[in-house]
C-alpha cells in the first residue's frame, strides 16, 4: 500500500483565500476599510522564531490582514514584556496578539521569563493562539471562542479530505497544552468546528510514560504524532490502513523531518501528512482565521 498524501499546503492556501475573501466582504458590508491587525511580539534574535514571525507577517499581508511585529531585546525584563502586552491589550487598533515562543532563556536578568504570566496577561478577546485559561476553559466546556491553531488546522484538514473519525479510535502521542491536549479534546467532543464527523472519536492520549507505546499506536485508526522526536513513529507502530497526521517539525542534518518515519509509514498507512507541507502551513492559516474572528468579536 502507498498512502495518499494529505496536502496541507493546498488546504492551507484554500483557507487563506477564504479568509482574504471574508476580509474583503466585511469591508464591503461595513462600507469602510477593514483590515484586522495581528501583532507578533518577538523577544531576542532566535533565527527560527524570526523566520516563523516573518512567514506569519507575509501570510497576513496576502490575506488583507495587517501584520505588525514588536521586537524586544533578549535581555529585556519580565516587566518590559508585560508592559508591551498591556499596551497591546489597550490599543484598540490591535485585534490579535501573539507572543512568539519559546522566550529566550537568558532573558529577565538571566532568570528566564515567566511564560505563563505573559500568556495569561493577553486579553482573551485578542488571544488568537488560544492559550489563555479563559479560552482553554471554553474549549473544555465545548463552547470554544478561539481554537488553538495547530489542532484546528488538523480538524480542517481531516474535514476537507473527507476523513471521518466519529466512533473511531484516535491516538494522540503528546500531551502539550499547544497541540496534544487540545487536539484530544477537539476530537473527543460532540460538536466539532467542522461538524460531527471530525469529532466524536474515542481518544487515547499517549506520552513519555505510556507503556507499550507500539501497541497503543497500532490500535489507532487515526494516529496523531506531536512529540518532537525525529521519526520515532516507525512503520510497525502503525495499523495498516490508518490515517497518520505528523505534527512534528525536527531539523536533522539541515533537513526538516517529522515525528513519523515517513518512508516506512507510507507503506502501511492509508493516508499521511508530509513534513514539510502537511500540518505546518495549516497552523498559519488558522492563525489568520482567528485574527479575523478576533476583529469581528471586537466589533460586536
Ligand atoms: P512538547 O511540548 O515538547 O510535548 C511533547 C510531548 O511528547 C510531551 O507530552 C511528551 O511527553 C511527549 N513525548 C516525548 N517523548 C516521547 C516519547 N519517547 N514517547 C511518547 N511521548 C513522548 O511539544 P509540542 O509543543 O507539542 O510539539 C510537538 C512537535 O510538534 C514538535 O516537533 C514541534 O516542533 C511540533 N509542532 C509543530 C507545529 C506545526 O505547526 N506543525 C505546531 C506546534 C508544534 P511528557 O508529557 O510525558 O513529557
């Protein structure tokens, strides 16, 4: 069997087009210029973070969203960063705020930043990454406001590829607040953002203490790997005919690879996301979606 490739890049382009269309349509409805504004806060000079922020800014521009970046030196203090977040919260021209993670370890006088305090300080109505306790709580209660971008991108991908997980066994490997946990919640819920077929799954969350990970993974109709360990999911950990979603982004000898051993996996799975070109582009597309949503919520 050779797995079908799930083209996240193509689907992300469709979603970005839809956002651009909605931005234009809203301007027409309002009868005045309308350009939602997303501000990225970038602390320090980390090259990967700079690339991510630049890519987000470019994607914003193409969708008719204003993308701004506030840059702070790596040696800024927690108070400096909190002040920037507070100012952005109070600035009515700003609709979405994202603080690019990870924050530099050497910051705040060498003590490192309190990431949680910074994320908690973002106005929940501008929290386009959906990291604030309010937005996480709303998701847990099945009445989400913003959905976290990476898991929401995966839901969109499954929906637009006509893949149903309702009643199926989904195994999510990884339990981070950013990917694993919200992914599990979204697929186990009753009403998904893309309808009931991309929800209502029987979900298992696996992690570094899971015993016999191979058997757990092999029992999955849909396996979602969000681990951050290059190619750790081998072909023999995949049930023949399963759907495999690879969230991992790992750099090995200058090359990007996922958490799944792609060449082995594609011989076993029915469908699989590539790395790059799978989940990554969807994350940015859903960030644009959330920025538009934020601008609309703030108008209401
Ligand atoms: P994270 O916060 O480091 O969490 C990793 C999770 O994997 C943890 O729950 C950890 O378990 C688990 N884990 C680690 N080693 C394991 C092992 N050997 N067996 C089973 N579970 C193991 O990472 P993350 O932020 O969720 O990111 C995961 C990956 O996705 C990274 O490669 C990241 O770069 C990528 N990512 C991609 C996108 C995208 O847009 N495509 C977005 C976000 C993240 P414990 O909890 O027990 O430690």
